[in-house]
């Protein structure tokens, strides 16, 4: 039924049930992963650190590094797009001001032309 997000540590899995992710230990116990004060998940895996092979931590660190790199890349692209958007807005403002000035100049010329004929 519930979508499994993937192995957490030492055979634990996280799946989404309703609003909060739920971790399931190898013994079948569930606990809700609540967010900590910084928005970090406070996952309480009840295993001794010695039970978790270093390779799993290394794998998680590599995955987290890859995620961080992707997020950094997205942030750079977002910043570049935002800068281009600001340039486009300024260019648009400038073009509108020039167009309005041309309309004003044309109106003034038209009025002056009519006044000279009269």
C-alpha cells in the first residue's frame, strides 16, 4: 500500500503515511519521523552505532553530497534566470518609456502642426 522511499539505515525503511514519513525497523516497529527545529528529520533509529556498517554511512554521505550538488546547481540556475528576468523587466520598462515619449512627441507635433495651420 504505502510508497517506500528507500532503505534508511541497517534495514530500516521510510514510507509516507499521511502527512509524516514513517520509518519501519527490521523488527517491524513503526515510528513517525518528525521535523527537528531546523527542519531536519529527527529519525530515531534504535540501533547501536556499531551495528551499522561504515559503508552504509559512506553511501549515505555520497548520496547527500550528490543531492547537495544538485541543489547548488539548481540554485545557480535559479539565480541566473532571476538575473535575466530582472534584465528583461528593465529592458521592457525602458522600451515602454521610449514608446510613451514617442507618442507624446507625435502628439505635440500634431498639435503644433494644427496650431500653425489655424
